[in-house]
């Protein structure tokens, strides 16, 4: 990224710095509030169905990038994670300590293999 004349920071650096300062000053609730305002404004301007259209467009882009099985894969992975968490909670309620689940081990292996 090109630097501004005079040796200042890049636009990306300035944006990052500004975002960090705003976050420190106002906290995460600030972003939640402005996000809701933006969503409400967008819905008023374009209609609620607009979100469906842009969601489909985004889904098509993700499918083109990662392949048709991507959503199935991440859905299965998320469902397995939920099932594992439920089992761990049940084990803790029963006074037992849950062992690391198979899905977590597989996730670590996938992360290591993908590096």
C-alpha cells in the first residue's frame, strides 16, 4: 500500500489506529448500536427482502470459492461441536470430568494439516 507524501501512515494503518481508539473509547456496545442503526436504515431504504438477496449473493460467492460441499461440511462440524458441548455439560452435571472430544482432536489435525 502506498504511503502518503511526507512519510505518514497508510490509509489502512490510519483506519486501524482510528478503529482501535474508538473501540477503547466507546466499547463494543457502540458498534452494536451503530450496526443496528445501519441495519434499520438499510431495511427502511431497500426493504427487508434486500437482506435475503444479498445473503443469496454472498452464499453463491462462498460456494464458488470453496465448493458446493462447504456449507454441508461446516454445518456438520458445527452440529458435532454442539453435540460435544452438550455431552460435556451432561458429564459435568453428573460430577464427571469430560475427556477431550474426538471432533476437537480432528479439528486440531485439520488445522495442523492445512498449515
